[in-house]
């Protein structure tokens, strides 16, 4: 379970402080897939970083009471001077998988399908290659809740099919929180939704009601 209690988040802009989220209260369990929808710049990725713990609120708190992935699709946190393989080995050790690190690195290598680039510094990668590597590393581990931030939008058609297949396999035994602009994907994979808009994050038990509310503001 992830609980979000009275969370406020702001960023400093040229025009002064900008409150992205105000007084947000949410609960995510490992038994329900939840979509996060909203317009560009509404704060969806900010919310995902707060859920993952890669960012902190200005007020309130986020409690992670289960194993939560980092935001898949956001290529952050890697050491750019290290190779893809070195980053993969480092992450495996960080999560305590010393005994089968070679097996997990082999999975990451095969899933990311970066070829010779896997042994090149990450700073030489394109943004898409970095996203593919972080996506592959995320699925090398078992989490209770997977955070997906447009993670299936990278790579060629073959990689997208592989990513969606892995995503569905994990969704059968864990929960996902999915940021997506695709109503069809949201309808297919999620039961509930959070609509992020105007600094608020409104919870909807029913996906269709959330999509309708969001679409009405876009017209």
C-alpha cells in the first residue's frame, strides 16, 4: 500500500513558486490497477516521483508500505559514466541479489536489446535507449506495485510488444499505477483512475467516469 497524506508540491519558476499539487490524499493498494490521467504539465509525473520516493513533498507525507518500483519510463538514477551492464549489476546488488546477479543482468541485456551499446557508457545513449534500459531493469525484480510512466512508448514495435507482454504478466500478480494518454490502454488495464488537474488529484473508482471528466475539460 502507498498512502499520500495532505501532500503539497511546488516548483520555482521564472514567475515565482508554482504549486503543482495541493492537499492531495490518495491510497494505492497492491490489489488494484490505477491510471493517472491529465493534461500535459498537470503534475502526473510529479505525482509518480513522489510515489516512488525519488522526489519529496513540500508538505504532507507519502508512506510506502510495500515494495514499489521506480517510475518505469523515466530514465533517471543511472550513473551516466558507467555502462549499461555496470548499471545493471549495481542495481542488482543494491536490491540484494548477489547470488543470481549474472542471471538477472542477462535478463536485462536480453530485454533491453541494446546490442553492443550495453557495454558502452550510458551517457552515449539516446533518451529512448536509456528508457529501454530502465524498463528492463525494473522488470528484473518483483515489486508489489509497478509505477509506469509512459514506459511502453519507447523502442521499436518489437520492443513495445515485449514490454506490453511483460507488463501484463506482472499485472496478473502485482498492481500497477499507469500514467498514460491512451484511453484504450487505460480501459484495458486499469480499474480505477486519478485525474490530475489544477493542482488537485481526484480519485475515481470507475475509469470511464475519470476519462469523461478529463475529456470534458479538453473540449
